[in-house]
C-alpha cells in the first residue's frame, strides 16, 4: 500500500524540521564575520582554515580518534563472542545475558558517568586512557553485541553443520565459516561503535582532565568561552564525517537491519 499524500506531506515537514538546524550550521560555518550571526555578513572559508590550525581542537581530535579506534576494537573483541553465543547457541540464561549486555543503554549517561567517576577515582584511572576506554566501552559494547547478533543470526546454521560433517571443530567452523559470512556486520559494528565513542560527551566530562580531553568536551568548553563561527565549521565537518560513516553501514548491511529492527 502506497502512503497517502497527507502522510508524505507530514514526512516531508518532519524531515525539513530535522534538517533545518544542520542547514543553519552549514550557512554559518562559511561566515566571513567574527561572531555567530545569521544571516552572515559574508561568506568565506576562513573558519575552516582556522579550524585546522587550532592546536587545542586538533589535539583533542587526535585523542578522540585514537580513543574511538581502541574502543571500537575492544567492543568487537568483547561483543562478537557474546553475540555469537546469543545468536547461535542454546544455553540456560541466554536471555539474561542479552539483557545484561544491553543494560547500560537503559541508564542515563549522567548516571553512568557519575558511577564511573566514583569507581575509577580511587583507582587512579580518571583522566587516563584506560579509564576513558572503560567508560566509552560501557556504552559501545551493547551496540556491537546488537549488531553482531543480527549478523550472526543471518548466517544459515547449515553452513556450520556442513563444516562439522567435513571434520571441522565447532571453533574452527565458527572462525572459518560463520565469522567471514558475518564480516559486513562486524565492519558495521566497528563503524558505529567508533561513532558512539567519538561522540560521547557526558561520560567524558566526568573522566577527562587538563592533559587528556576529547573533542566533544573541548568543543563544549570552546563554545562556553568563544562565540565565533569556528565551532560551526567544526560541527559541520563532524556532521559530514558521521554521514559518511552511516553511509558505509547502510552500504554494508542496511542501517535498520544493523540496529536489529528489520
């Protein structure tokens, strides 16, 4: 059944409302003025040029990129075996395991950040790489588990059974047959967990320090003390980057399917 013109009209209006802030940021990012004003007094690339020469933001960008890559790898290392067990094995407590792995997504990140601060502070892990990795992994692993569960469930079990009949052990069959067929899901999980870590702000606010900070936190601090369009140029660059990453996920396995909503 094709949607009616009224439904299409409401959908178009909703899309317009969602895209309007991004369009505003796009225009302001090319402003030639010294302040965040709309409409801008002129257009220029000066703030994009200033962005890539800003030492503080570029240092925070490098930190966030390295941190997100490490968190993505850790989330896959932990999430892939758990997802395989949930999707392919039948054992007591499987539903409980799946629920526990998803539990961090049910809690406000403010609560998670405060809890992590109270736990990591006595251990001396606040404002450290291990502490940030642990905090970001707490919210990244559930995404990896959900996506990889969908990917493993889509691989026919008959392929593994055929490998068993040819003499492969269950572990070898999983590594040589199931995992390669689920590789697009693994790449999608890696991309999305990278974005989750790269964009994490609230937990980072509790765990960063003067000598170790992430890009979202540095953006927050910059916006508090400065009102120039450089922050709009940075925001637009991150929007384009996120869209490219989502396009990769959509190309590999479909964003809706990757999130387990197919």
